[in-house]
């Protein structure tokens, strides 16, 4: 008797899991989603002829998508575009613009005059980062762990030369490598992709510098990032997967140690034999299963990633001072990073990231216009619960951006959408507005991260950023593979529950 699968949430983890399961013969799959469209953070906004990627704007490890589609018996339906330069970095008070190339000779030219022997230093740093990446990729990142001892045993198989970098920060490692503040700051920006700062990110995560500058680089999708979601949903619908939107799970029904159904806020019951949760793996356990270990008090004591404050601008005119991806930083990096996650007020001189996707995808904006996605990392709602001043912060950022690129953006805005952490929480159920889920400190990685199979209900599985192995688009794709491995193991032992 064929088993029913219910997937809660429709983010990349859910879509990847559904694809894998449908390829394994599961044909009774339903995905329920609170938001009005699929994709989770990998979503889309449209207004006045402008199209904006709501969340992620680029990704690394593109081959993980190739693996996913190949494993599901299909050709990759997406057209990837490699970024070159990867991004540019603008420091306040300086007219020097740093373009970040994967070609080390080109990159070294960007640091000429401020970082002696840059190429040699960068090569050494990246070689070490590459060794960490390849020594941990299969032993740690792409593995399921059945217990803490099994995880520690896997760690023991990683060369011990990497161990010290688990206990000091990425910034300390960079201080031991480079002399100039600019080089240290630019190489540390990868920490923000984990939703943290380089001062509280273990040095082992320098492996991200290897993935961006050597291993695979950064990629965009022709037509915008939402093409990923659209392509996967189209394939799933052709395979008979059902989607239902406007569904928010509020409770569960359990029998004989298994969850037999989830109840939504409208009183509907969604039954299945296998449950896959693409909501946050920690907060779901607390909010729905009411686990004391994941109570709000205990969740608040965990380390969470930055909250996103995002602005979507449709601007009349072409802005020459912008590349596809851009960072706009101040001159007080350490002080700013130390404070930003725990402020209860808006930052005075915000640091932010800007994507001008119309530079690569002109169809995303009307002719002669630019579409700008601005992301400013801000404290989550544990520290700043009230965002009634969101428009004021947006205006500060827009004016600063206009001043720094030499274009009057404020006077040429056609459309403006502002999403503070409160909206991210309400729209996508992100815990306290945290953008990328749980952070990646040593006590929240590997077996110490919320498990991808529930500890009480063995037919409930988790996929996404807050479970194994962690945050980022390729990591979420990997998480779907690990979750499906768990489901396959479970299924071998079970008899169907529902008719």
C-alpha cells in the first residue's frame, strides 16, 4: 500500500526533498505552505514592471544542483551564469573600489600598494582553506550522524592539523595572514553568508573563501534566482505533487509514537504516513511539539543568524557606480560588528549589500531602469522587537547609497518595498526574524544541530537551514539528500499506516 508524504513548507529544502522522493517512487506527495507562493526565502516580488529576488541572490557549489537533478532523472533546466567579478567592495571615505576576482593575479592588482606580497599570502590562505574543505566535505558535511559519539568519531578522522582553527576566530586567522584592514575585512565577508561576524565564526569556516575564490566561484541564474523555484515546482507538478498555499500548521495528532496528521489554523487536518518539515527545525519542535528543550526561553538563548532588513527599489535611470553584487562598508568594522547583532535601535551608519540584478538580467526591470535589492544585517527581534522605524532606516540607507554611487536614487524611485525582520517572521515563520536560522558555532553544528529525524516521532523528518548540515543554498540541497537517506532507512522498517 503506497505511503502518503506531507511536506510542511515549500522552500528549497522541501522542493529538493519532494523531487528526490518522487524519483524513488513516492507518488502521493503534498506540500503545504503558509505563504501565497512557493520557494520560502527563495521567492519573488513584482511591482510596477520590476521583478525582485526576495532572498538569495547568488550561490556557490553549483554542482550540488547538477547532482540533485541527475539523481532525479532530469537534465538541469536552469542556465547558470558565473559571476566575474564576484562582487565589489566600497569602503566609506575611500574612493578606491575593490573588485573581487577569482583570478589571483587580477585580485592581487586590486590590493596593490596596500598589501605587500598579497598573492603569496592569499595562495597560502586559500590552500589551507581548500584542505579544510576537502578533508571535511564527506566526513562531516555530507554525512548523517546517529549519535554524538559517531559525530565525534567522524571528526577524529579529519586531520588534527585543522583542529586549532575550531577554537579561534576567522578574524584571528586573517590577522595572522594579512596586514591591511581592507584585505582582512574583504576576506572575512564570507562569515556574513553564515549570518554571523568573523569575530564569532570559527576559523575553519575560511573554507568558504576557498569555495568562492577557487573551488567553484559564485553563480547567478539567467532570468533571476526564482527560476530555481519555478523550474522545480513545474517538474513536481508534472509528477503529480500537490501544492496547497495559505496553510499554517498549528498542532499535530500522534498515535503509537508517530505523527498521523498536522492541524492547520483553519482546523483542517493533513494526514500522511511520512512527515517532512521544512520549517525551522528548532522552533518547530518548540512551537508545534511543545518540547521543553525548545521552549521560547531556551530558543532565545541559542545563537541565531542575522536578521535581514531588506529594501527593494525600482529606480529610473542607469546607475554606473554599481556592479551586479556590491558591499558598502563603513570605516569602523570591528566596532560595528561587535554591536550590530544586539542593538535595540537602528544602526547610525549601516553596512549593507546591494544586488543590481538588472545589470545581468535586464528583463528584471523596465528599459532604462535598475532594480536594486538592498540587504542590511540587523539585530533580530530578541533585541529589537519594534520596527515601526523601518522607513526611517530605509531612507538613511537609500541616501547613503545614492551619495556613494553618485546618483540621486531618492528622487528617481518608481517603487519601494521595505521588509524589516517583523515581516520576514510573519511571512515565512522565521524565528524572531532570524534570516538563516541557527548560527554555526561549535555547539550548533554536526550532531549538535537539531537532528533531521525527530527524536520522539520516527516518521517526522526535517530539512533546511537549521538542521544538518547548515545554511546556504547548496547546504540545503545536501540536507535534502541526508533527509531522504533517513526516510529510506525508516521506510524499510515500516508497514503503511494509512489507507
